[in-house]
């Protein structure tokens, strides 16, 4: 498939809800964590193909504030996987000029140390901006941002009357990112599950049936081609 893109219609920022790992594994009578491991391989490949597709920002939802409701063994397995991913991928992310940032509340001590090291090690890169959401929830993010706004108002640093649509995003975890143009969710579920609630106000959505471990580069290109047919009006008349 032609990987050339029409610059004006290409999404600058793509965000992905990587769903379906558990079902992928269960369909093969494997443990759910196996699906997550295969899903991590897809992350590696999708990250690699973004620059060729003209995508400058990729944001992926790896673990939500609600995912703690899963079994202790799945949660522990996912935390181990994130650590392993960082350890295994750091060299290749540096080599491929990927700048990594994490959003969400940083919790697990060892994981936070690795996350901070990866952010620092890739901080001067200029290629793809990869943002990984771990222990992230949109409502939690807006609540934390509001709290910081309130503190700044109380201390006199910020005038309450000056708060507007430009002010609040500066307090969000994503203050360094443009809004996503396209949000993709795999696995056939059509919901946004608390992902980038503020930021996606004018994003285009693509819900695809493919389970995340089966979401190939070709499937990704197919979704991008659909995006190019959209008529984005941002509330104006065409
Ligand atoms: C949702 O599938 C997926 C997750 C909660 C975890 C996503 C994690 C990865 C893709 C692993 C790798 C990520 C990084 C950054 C290394 P699900 O478990 O809800 O699937 P189901 O709906 O079929 O049960």
C-alpha cells in the first residue's frame, strides 16, 4: 500500500486506545497477559511506522485509572511488562529519534524511575513524540488541573477572571501536546473510556473491529485513509 500521504489531510496527532489484548489471548486459550505481550510488539511496530506516515505525535493508552479493578495478577503482569518494555526499547527509541513522555499519575517506584530515565534519555530527540498514558484518566487529569488552578488563584499567581479555554490546558498533563486529530479504538468497542476527554473535543474517531494484537501497519494505514475522507469543520459551515 502506498505510504505517501497528502500533507494537508494527514493527522498530526494520533491517539490510540489499544483494546482487545485479553480477548485475543482468551481466543487462543492463553493467559490474558500473553495478549498484552503481543500487544507490546504491536506498539513497537506502530511507533516505527509513524514517521513514514507523516505522524508527528502518537499518544497511547496503556493503563487507565480504572484498570486497577483488574485482578492483582493481571495488574502486576502489566507493570512488569511496562518495565520490560522500557528496558528493552530504550536503545531503539533513542536510535529512532523518538521523544517519550508519560502522562497520568506516576506511582510504582521502580517503574517511575525507569519512566523518568527514559524521558530524560530521549528528551533531546526531534522525531516522533510518543506519549504513553499509564495510570491515566481524563476526569482525574481535569480534577488535578483544577486543583492546581485553584492553588494558583489562592496564592495570587493567577487571576480567576483570566481563566479561559487557553488557560486550563496549560494545567493538564498534556500541556506540551497539540490536541489529537484522530482517536482510534481497536476491538469493536465504541467508547472513549476516560481518555483525553478535554483534548479530543474536536478529534475524529475511528472504532475498528480488529483486536489490538492484530492491528498491523496495513490496518493503521487503512484507518488513516478513512480519516482523510473526513470533512472537519470545527463547528463552522463547509
Ligand atoms: C486493553 O485490552 C489493554 C490494556 C489495558 C493494556 C494495554 C497495554 C498494552 C498494549 C501493552 C503494551 C503497552 C506498552 C506501552 C508497552 P484489554 O485487556 O481490555 O482487552 P479485552 O477488552 O479483550 O479484555
